[in-house]
């Protein structure tokens, strides 16, 4: 009996930790692939990021519904969305800020920012004290081919800090440009706007919230 009560407590805590107006993407559309890079060491910091306790992507209801509509359009072309990041707690943003100040911690420099000094990441707009992700209606996404189960070649990795990641960068291959445009056009047709320095970054045009949240990704 004690185990049952404990399990119910954990379940209640997990449910109640999700803010009103927010949903798990998988509850809206479970065909969207979730691969939260900050719930792993496979990101530019080389560490699991504060605030990420699970691989469950969270968004505002409005953003999740728009993303689901985009997924339907991608599916018709034989693709699926992959979500690298969605709602991001403010404490995760603070983690990035603190990481950026430690100039000796460059474990993944050769992968994610080989041509840029770590001290310049703020100045160049790759890291900031506030992120639209913390408002709950921004996603970092790419595409997977449903037949081959391989991710489309977008020309750079997610979170590659350099000019090659700019959405309309010219010095990439035709197929890479085409793949970026498929992502860009369908996302924008479903109510999202792109951050021009990052081909993967999209924010819902009509965001329901202007404030920044800090509840955990559980």
C-alpha cells in the first residue's frame, strides 16, 4: 500500500509540475520525434543542462498544435520533424551564461564553434541572458526521411555557431539549401517565424506568453 501511495505522489508531482497552458508535444502528436540535446552531453556545453530532467518536450498548447499541423504537412512529403529543443527553463539559460564565462571549458569547441572564440559567443548573438524558448513557443527542429530513417543534411549540426548556420547561407550545396527551404517554408506556412542566424530555430508568430518561465522539464 505504501508503494502505491508513493507512486501516486510521484505521478501527481509530475503532472502538477507542468504549467497551465503547456503540454507535452507527444500528447498532441506522438509521431514527432523528440531528441532533446540538452538532456544529454551531445550539445555545445558537453554537459546535461540544468532544468532538463527528461526527454519530454514541452510547449504552449498553441505552439504544440501549430507544430502538429506542420508535422502533418511534412508527413505528406515523407518527412518527420525532430525536436532538439522546445520549452527551455530560465535556469538552463543561466547555465549557458555561466558556462560561457568559464573560458577554460571548451570540451566541444572543435564540434560546435571551431572558428569562434568562446568569449565572442555573446557578442555574436549565439548566447543571451534571455531566450524566447523560455516563453514556451519556440522550437529547434530538423527533419528525418521516413523511408531511410536518416536526418536530412542541413549543412551544419544543430547549434553550430558560425555563419554557415544562417538560414539562407549561400556557401552550401544545392541539396542542403533545398532541405533548409523545405523546413523553412512549411514551418512559416504554419505560423512560425525563423531566426535568421539559425536554420533550426522557429518561434510561433502569435505567442500566447510574453513572460519567461522556469519550471522543470520533467
